[in-house]
């Protein structure tokens, strides 16, 4: 298997505001979101990061996408370092998260061309790719409708399409089915499988066990910013269901008090 | 310019020009409103002046001196007045106080001409006193009073010069009038232009940067391989161009409404500027917009949302306003070339110099060059901010 992503000892600490301290019920001024996290992903696989809310999944993906910088450690994506070669990394990945929004004012048509241009995609390729993807997700009928007037599901599909305008080798999705209706969620997961079959590598974060079981080739369980266990589903589950295994690990980590 | 910067500029233009409401609010409305308001003000003021001019006033002169009679009677000064001679009593003054009398009362000393002669030949230290009674609440009365004072002062000045054997300085007086017009423009217009340009920048910059942060669209741009400095440059250049349009609209509004605003009899605008002046003006306007867009962009990037950006920009706007008021407090533009490297102050000073017909190309060059350098620094700062997760993603 060809290793395409390697995270080594990633660390990220945030300073908590007073408001955040109150919400977290802590007097600590700093919070370690990711604590020396290491894992690898291989070409043509779907790798799932599984963990409860606040475990550090989103922070890890944001470091991989170079939106934030690790305090320690590094990650190499297709030969490029997130610390020293952030622009090159961004040209190799497609990143989708609910925090990334599209300008309401523009149409899907305009946005696809705009982001293709920023990714340096040639005009003819852009045209062909746009036609194919718009048709695949049913956006072609709404290509000239402003984003503001699209349904939530259509906006999500458009965000997915926009994140892939440059046909990246590595696709990083944070909670890809969150907030989607069942039909749109199914469209997205089917497409992720298609992408894997095309040889793309997909890293996704989720807390939905069924999604991991259905989609992922390998999984890493993160608790309190640390990678507790990582491997194929069989290796991680150890003969149990993923859900049972997860709670077993969780209890071990939290000392059985949760 | 790099390709991604151009893409960002095109996107900002598409965003702006695609929104008819925004174009109307930021470009068409300022000029239109200024034109309508100034024109209405001008019409109102001129109507008041015209009413005052049509009002029949009487100027009653007690002890009309021979030296002044020519000026007051033959020259018919002030023109809207009927001049009568004769003594007036305290009762007449009381009537004037009670607004019952549409008259100006002027009392010369009985031997005014002799007193003047004695004073200027140093035979007497007693200064001849002229008493004028008028109603300050009445515009016509005020106008006649002002004209009268001007004429008396002119008489006095002429008398002094005649006494010293010098020629009557008619020409010099005319030249001074032109300078006063230019001086007035050089004091008012810099502030006006700076405020209009600033309002143009304010109309769009907070939404273009703080708004993108608030809406979450900036993060979508930040995950593309585009360099942060390309994004920063694209934002600043596009905002400057749009702000320039807004400023131009306001400027056209002012230019078109000025003739309506200043319709007073014999008023000369003193706006006879050369092609050189206009070129310098254009350079300075562009350099000023660049530095304003840069500063407002930096503050907007620091802000969490558009509302917060407005709060952060307000103190800065006050500083710009104070800088705009400087020409009112000083006598012409500074001659120190080093001062033209101080942002905002340099624009104000150069505008002042241009409108006062004292254009210095060296000052213009220093202003433009220093503002371009500061814009470069701002692009660097904005790039740092786009790179800073604390600035971009803090909640």
C-alpha cells in the first residue's frame, strides 16, 4: 500500500477565553485539543477519524488542510509538509467542512469557474468537469440560481462539488453527512465510494458508527486529542461491533466513570 | 499583476456591480443626494438673499460729511437703500430695537472731515467715531450694515494711502480678492474630498473583509492554493477602485451643485485650475483612496464581524476628520517636504496646496510614493492577518 498521508506527533493547544472557560467548566487557561497525534493513510482508501464531540477530530483536519498550524509535529501529504509547504498542500487536497461557506450572492456556475481559476485548472477542463459534476449532483438545473435561493441540501452538494473542482488526490471531509437529509447524505456517501474506487484517498471525521462501518477501510479512534487505536475495522473491533468496542475503549480511557 | 489577484479583483467587481442596490447606495446615491441637498440649500439661501435685496431699506444719515456723501449718495451704496439725511432721536433707535423701523441709522460727528484731517495730521489724538444702529436679526439690515462697514473701511484705507502719497491700490485689491477665493476653497475642499472618499471606502470595505469572516466565506478562499498576499492585494485594489467610483460620484455631485450653491452677486469661484492641477489632484485622490482602503481593510480584518468593524473604524474616521480640519487652522500648506510622508496629513496638505494654486510636484511625488509604500506595508500586514488563525478564526 502506498502511503499518501503521514501525520507525526501533531499537537495543538488553544487559549480559552473566559466564556469558553465557563462553558468547559474549567479554570485552565489553555486546552490541548490535539496531543501528539500520529497516523497514516494510504492511496485509494477511506480513513475515518472517530471520536466524541471535542475529541480533536476537526482540529486535526484543519491542521491537515493548513487552515491552522500545528504547535508541534508535522503532516506530509503527497510529499508536502503542512508546516513548510502549505500552498502545495492546499493544491493537492479538497477540504469540506460546515464552517466553509459559499457567497450567497453568486451562482453555482460562477463559483465553480472562480474556484477552478484559483486552483489553476484550465478552462476546457473546467467546462468538462463542471458539466459532469453538475449533472452528477443535479446542480445543472440550478446552475444560474443564486446560492442564497438554493435549498440546504443543494448548497451542501454544491460545497462538495466546489471542494473538488481541481480533482484532488486527497479529500478531507469533516462530518460529511451532518445536517443532510437522508437522500443527500446517501448521494454524498455513494460519491465518496466512487472517489475511492477512482484511487482517491479520503479522510473523514464522524461520530456516526454506521457510517464508518459502511464506508471506511481503516479507522482511528481519537479521545481527548490522542489517537487511542488505529487500524482496519477488523483490527480495531477485535470481534466486537464498532459501537461496543468504542465504548469499551472510552471507558478504559476515562477510568470507567462515564 | 498576478493571475489570482486579478481573479479576486474580478470577483469583488462582480459582487459589487451585480448588486444593483449596492451600486445605487454606494455610487449613485452619494452624488445624487449631494447634488439635490446642495442645490436645494443654494436655492433656499439665494431666495433668502433675493428677498432681502428686494426689501426696501432706508439709510438715515445724521451729519452727512462731504467726504462720505459721494460714496453714500452718488455711488448709491448700498444699492437697495434709500438714503436720507437728517438727525434721529433716541426714540428712533428704540423703534429700531423694537423692529418697528426698517431703517439703518448712521451718525457721524458734526465735524467728521475736520476730525479726520486733524487725526491724520497728528494734530489730534481723538479718533472720529461713527455710530451705526442696525437690526442684526434682519438679514437685509445685516447685509446693508456689512456693505457699509466695507465701504467705510475702504474709505479709511484709501485715506491713509493718499495721505502717505502712494497711489490708490485698486489693482492690488482685486488680486487679493482672487487669492481669498482660492484660499477659501483650499480650506474647505480638502476636508470635503477626504470625507467623501472615506465614506466610499466605508460603504464597501467592512463588508468585503469582516463580512466575509462573518459569513464564513473567507475560510473557503483560504483553503485554496492562492497565496495570502495575492488575496490581500486583490482585496485592497478592488476596494480602492470601487471607493474611487463612490468618491467620484460625490465629487461630480459637488461640482454640479456648486454653481447652484454660490449664486451670489458677482461671486467668482476661483476654480480656474490648470491641467497640471487636475492631474496632481487625480494622483492624490488615487493615493489617498489606496491608503484609506488599506487602513480600513486592516481594521476590518481584525474585526469579528461587520458591526465590530464599524466600531473599530469610528475612532480612525475621527482622526481622518481632524486631519481634514487642519487647513482651517493653518495658513496654507506646509513647506516641509518631510511632512508629505505622513499618511493622511500628506493628502490634506497636497489638496490644500493644489486648491490654493501652489502646486508643488515634489510634494505630490512624495505623497504618492509614500502612500504606495504604506499600501505595500498594509498588503504585507493583511497577508499576515490572513495567515493568522487567531485573527481569522477567533470567535
